[in-house]
C-alpha cells in the first residue's frame, strides 16, 4: 500500500489567511477531505492519514511527527495563499535539487493540478517550510489561490472548483506514486448506471444546485467518471457531460 499523509493547513485557533468571507483553515480542509475520499474510494493501493479531520489546532511539529511515525510514503500539505496575488504555486524544500525524486514527483502533481484548477500558473518553487524540512519522506506544499483576491476567492466558494482542485491533486498523486484504480486490469470493461427512481435530476457540473435535465426510470447511461464525493453525497459523470447522483437507491451500477 502507498501511504499518503494529507495535511490541511492551519485549523482550530489558527485560522490561517482570511479574506472575502473565507478562512484558509476551512478551505484547506474542504479540499483535503475530497482528496482523501477520492483516494480511498477509487484506488486499491492507497491508504490515507490526515493531520486533522476537523477544526482542530495541530502544531507543525505534531504534523510532521505523525507522518514520520506512520511511515508515510508522501506528505501533501494543502494551503491557500494571501498577499494580493492570484493563481496557484507549490513548494518543495529549498535544499533539494531540481533532479531530485521529490522534485520529479512534484512536477507530475503540479502539471495535473494546473490542468483542472482554472488558475494562473505561478510556477514550481522552493522554501524552508517546517513541513517540507522535517518530514522524512518526499513532501510538497500547494498554495491554491489567494484568499484575499476576489476572483480567486469566488472560485473557492464553489463546490465544483473544490472538486476540481482535489481531482487535480489526486490525478497527480496517481501518476507520481503509481496508484492503481479500483478494477484496474479488469480487461477494460465499461461501467454503466441504470436509473431506478421514477425521475431524477442531472446536473451541469458537480454541484447539487446546478440542475440540468430530468431523466427517467429505466434509462441507462455510460459512466465516464466513477463515483466521487460531492458535499455530503456522491456523483457520477455520465457520457453526455452531465453529472448524476450515485445514491444506490436512485441508480444501479453495473459493468459489461
């Protein structure tokens, strides 16, 4: 199993950066929980531990000690920036060369995040941050937009953006760490869902408020993105580009 330690920045008495009605500690936890759920639900060889799962105060020392004691294979610290800029950047420790394994892993993750986060690419950087310096495994810290810049903060308020940011991190971790999708190697079978409810809403995006059209009992759709978490529930993405609930009382999943 690949042991991935996810560190949502700040928490508890430490709100982190603030702006536009948001606190960094809440945004980082929202992203981190999505990353955890995707990894645990979709991959057969990934196991996850988080530095915090709620609004707890956790010191930097506690975070790295926990990861080191667990024997994590990778340390991912998720943060939100401030200071009036805009866009995404990430960090590895300043002592590492650009050809190091940590740098190569970061480059893979960076590329996947940029594909999905709809933000300016501020580049790959280095710093002497505690979580990068004191973790005994490859480590990366991502800064996912500027909370005090309205355009970035507006994105942070959307569930669909949080989903995409998490998905970018997960896609990067999959490629960088060799994660295996559930059902991988199964001969390329296609997944479908059949509608069980008499009628059911679909959605334009992975947002329960973004309703599209109603589908009816007995209709069958091709799944293009497997079940993933969305604000207390789960969705599939179906072939026509829409999203639909994954509630097993509403839809039946099968392969052929």
